[in-house]
């Protein structure tokens, strides 16, 4: 079976766009991370201005500090160039905002939350902030991801189970995001290794593994967390992978940007387990191996020999994927925009299935997959880009 060509191009074209929402908000609204909800740059700008005005009225308002910070952070993520140009009255350096919050609302959950969010939980001081926030309000969901990261880095499986279960029971993560990640896990071979990239393709996998006990044997490697040497050393030892040669890596004049490719290469060369790249992983991280990657559904399977990936795509689509949530949704989902973007990850396999069903004369299945693909594209605001694929 001929392998999928131009995988990187397909993923970049389809899977990494943001839905542009109208910027018509003229009153303060809760601002969420793009991990949970996607808005336009103009919307974040408006909210930054409005929450700044709220702080001018009352700088002791913890919610105003959180929303002002979040609006700035999400504006920077959405368009860093414009955010930098407009810095001044309502766009400000993030650490400066946190420093000002410390003066206005010290010793509050919200301040500790912002401090940890701004710097991460990878040193002793930030860890202290994390646990100070926990003492003030142990049931708040804002810092669940930080606790999960902390316990994963320390390989504390008991607390990983505790916090993943607590987070799952809070219903904080969208059911659509969980469904997508369930489908990722359910299309991997047993005992597989999968490389992931960010929040929505990593935390839900751990949640499904630790809270629900699903596919616990799969080794989930977040390409960002594995940069931490102490954590990496533990992971490799547990999975019988030789230690990464940091000294030789640095001798070759490699930079931090080269770490992901180096880790992927090291693991591929030192494991007999099936290795996958999540479709959400940045293509430049695995470009060296593109000729050896085969699309199987929602991930790319590394194989140094030719493989019949079309049979796997069909098997996964027809037998292993839960697709009802793509067809109809009965919930009012705060993360609707995020789920819509994630669901675009189904399309590369759907394109191949459409061609396959056409060649095999299965016209009813061909029409069905086209209909569902266009529905996914419409929800993500990408119907114009996707429709031509079915006209070729």
C-alpha cells in the first residue's frame, strides 16, 4: 500500500487554524485560555481594555486580575506582533501584571494561580506557590493541570491517579476533547509510545489512563515536558530506554530547538515498541522520518518497512472510533471552538477513506464519510478549504 504523501502539508493546512469569532463584546466577560476556548485577537484586545478599566475602579478584585492577565496572554498567543506593538495601557508584559497583582491581592488563590501560570511548576519556588494555592482552595480546577504536571514530572503515580480522577469528576474538561483523545488511544497498538505536543492532546490521555484505567500501558510522551532532564531520566529508565547522551548532544552545537527531534530519534532507535506521532505534533519535529510515517487515523505510525496503512485506517474508522459526538451534540460546550479545531484531525484519514470507498464501489460509505467530513469542516469554519478535496 502506498504510504500517505505530504503528511506535513495536510496537517498544517487543516489542523492548526483558529476560528475567527466576531469581536462585538462591549462588556466584561470571563476570558479563558485557548486551551479551553478560542476567540479572536480583537476580542482579547477588547476584554483587556475592559478588565483594565475594572482594575482602575477596584484593584482588589481577584477575578479582574485573572481576566486581565488571561486576555493579555491569549492576545500574545494569537498575534504576538500586534500585542507587542500595542503594549502600554491595556497590553502589558505578563510578569509585570503578576507583580502588580502581588501588590494588590497578595496571599490569594488568584495571585498564586497567576504566579504559577506565568512561570510553570518546575522549580522549588513555583512549587511552593502551587501548594499555597491548594491550601486556600483544594477544589478549584484552575490549577489541576499544574498538579498533574508536577506529579507526572515526579512520577508520583498515586497522586497522578488522585488528581486525574478529581479533575475528571469536576467535568472541567470538555466531553468532546475527551472523546477525541479516547479515539486517539483506541487506535494505537497495545504497549505503544505516542509523542504529544500540548495540553489538549496530553492531559486528557493521562486522565483516561489514570482516572478510567483505559489503555494504561501506552507510554505518553509530551515533547515539552521531556526536556526536563530529571524527568526524562526516570521515564527512560522505567521503559528500558538508554539514557540520552546530553554531553554529545551539546558537543554537536545543538540548541534547545533541536531537543524534540533528538528525543524522537533516540527513542525510535532504542525501543521495540510501536511508535506514533500525534497528528497535533508539530511536523518539523518528525520531518526526518516522514517517509517512514503512516497515517492510521488520528496519529502517524512509524515503521521502517512498508505497511498497509489503508487497512488500518479503515479498521480504525469502522471499528475503533466513537463518532456519535461528531454527528450530534446535546451539551452546551464552553470548549466548542476548541473541539471543532481538534476534530479537524479526523480529516486526513477521511480523505483517504473517501478515495478508498470510491475505488471499492462502496458508494454509501463514500457519501457518509464525505458528509461527516464536511460537517466537521463547517463547525471549524473550514468548509471552503475542505470541500475542494472531494471535487478532485
